[in-house]
């Protein structure tokens, strides 16, 4: 009864088509001051349908007072059949508190949801997977339509814009990410709205601004960004080898973590620098734009020679500043000087398609600098967090073995997960029916970091 009218031949959105008049009954309340009381008393009689408020203006001229209100009733309650009325409703009618009258409930395009409209338009045999799993990046909705829905693409996009107030542009990806370039960008077509890909995204208390057509961003990785950043501690140094526009780097920097952030894409680098300024963390970010292989080999030595430090001034709220003005002068809180450490605590390699093949660059990273690490000091060798793709299974056991095997091959050292407290393979997300994204985290072995003959420092 409350579903929209059906038109499976529609190819261009006709909003005026979606109108429906539903004839039902209503209980007109003669004393509007009692409307809330009667709403509770007739709770079992009132129409309860999502997004349809039960209190409406009473139909005129059935009730002479134009200010009267009514409670619309369930469809099975009929005006001319007292047997369909509840005892409570009959008592109120008998007491002349309410009048049962016909009511025409009018629904239009604005009432129905995106899913409602799609089920009224798409062929019945194509409704098992109605396009709902789109990504939203700023004001852009990013679709990846299956072939059977391409005929309806502009119609789908128009409804998406109508039903999502924050969306202004709808695009459809027309190739795989990274299919034609190393920057993980993609070709797209605009289905609705302006071709404006300059977006603003908020994540982990940071603001990211970038041209979505020129850089890589995946909204579905926000949980993973938060998971990994939560492992970093203030005062540590981390190396983000494929940093993009900074989804790991900027939140880490806000935690007072020293971040060396690199990306091969000049547009990503530009956005990273701009976003660091926007989020006021430039003193904690060391940006670069170079090949990840060389960055791994040179960043450790550059950090050893770095002497960066920053002064942290105690933060005071407006209320505490006001209170301090009323108190006698006292010694102000001391500032803190935070110095950048000489070695990295973490490396991030977030390029799932090929990141594992960058691992050989860690061989000999700290040859000749063994004295900087345990057991000579309390400092451990860095954790490596490398993202990769693999197949899917119920327990991921086969995938874990395969990932460890590939990591071992790249390092020339056997890495095993079972029994190793500092080796973890995290199931990030499914990316395709038979494809899964993982994050393998492990402590860089001393046998790799100090290996002679492959020195990079």
C-alpha cells in the first residue's frame, strides 16, 4: 500500500510520476489540547509507518475549526465499520471527543527512499544487488556499477543526489584502480552534478583536501587508518613510504609523532604538504616525493643525521585563562622540548598490489649501527606494516602462510607467524568476491637490518 508506483520503462527520472493517494481513516480530535493524551490512548490504532507522522491537520470542511488536528489510523480501521474500531476508539467517539472521518494520505517522490525508487524502476530480476554500496568522498559519490545497471546509470545517479543532501556529484569508475598508472587513480565518467573533484574529507579529527581525480583515497579504510595510528606513541618517529595525502601521517602527527611521509605522486605530495599546514602539524611532518624503494634506503640515514626538535607549549582553555587573571601571579607551566629520535619505530607500506616487493630494501638498513638497538640500548628495531592482497578463506591460514613465504623471500630470512608475538597478519577488508586485503606487521629482524654487504646507511 505504501510502496511507490512502478514504472520499469523509465530511463530518465520523472519525479512527478511518483505520487500516490491512499484513502484511510483518521480520528479528528475536537480539543487539540488533548492530542497527545489521545495519541497515547490510541497507540494501537494509529498508523505506524516510517517517515509518516501520525498527527496531521484535520481534513476541512469535515471539522469546522481549521486548526483542528487528527490522528491517522491503520488501514484496517474503516470509517463505516464500527466493528473495525477498538473499544478505546469507540469510547472516544461516543464521548464526542473524536470524529472518525475519511482521510486522503498523499505521498510523493520526496517521501520514498533511494531504495524504494530503485525497486520501482529496475527490472525485478536485477533487484538482488541494487547499487547501494557506493563510496562517498566529500561531496562525491563514487559508483562502480555492474554491467546490468549501466542502462540506468544516469537515473540511479539522479536519485542518489536527490536522496543524499551532502552529495553534489556522482561518478562511475570505468577501469580498475591503478590499471593504467602507478598512482592508483582511475578513469571515471560523471553521471550527475558538476565535474568537481576537489573534495574535503574529515577523518580522525583531521581535514583532508585534495583533487580526487588525481590522488588515491579510500573511505572504506578509515577504520584501518585508526587501528594502525593507535599503535603509535608521542615522540616516536614513523616512516610512511606510500603516504598518499596523509591518512596515516596527519593523525599520527597530531599525536606528536614525528612522521617522514613520502609519495611518488606529485599531486599527493602537494596535498600532503597543504593538509599538514591546514591541520597545523608541519613541524611534525617531513614530506618527500620520490620512489619508495630509494626512500626506504635513504630515510633511515637521513633520520640519523636529523636534529629536529619542537617546543610544546602547555595548552590553556579560555576558562582557565580567565581564572588565572583573578588569582595572584604564579609560575607559568613550563614548555617542553620534544626532540626527534634517531631511529624509526614503525614503517608503513600501504601499496597492497606491490608493497611486499619493496621489503628487500630493508636489508642492511642499520648495518654499523647495532649499538643503537637492543641489547645495547632499550630501543627495538622498527615494526614493519606492509599491506598486501591475497585470496579468501574462512580462517585465512593458507593466506597467512603464503604472505609469510613471500615476505621471507624478499628479506632472505624466514618469517613465521605461529608463536611469534611480534608477527601479526590483520584481515583488513574484502575487496572482491575472492580477494582480501591484509596488513602484515612484524619486527624487522636483526639478521636483516644488520646484514653486511647490503648496507644502505
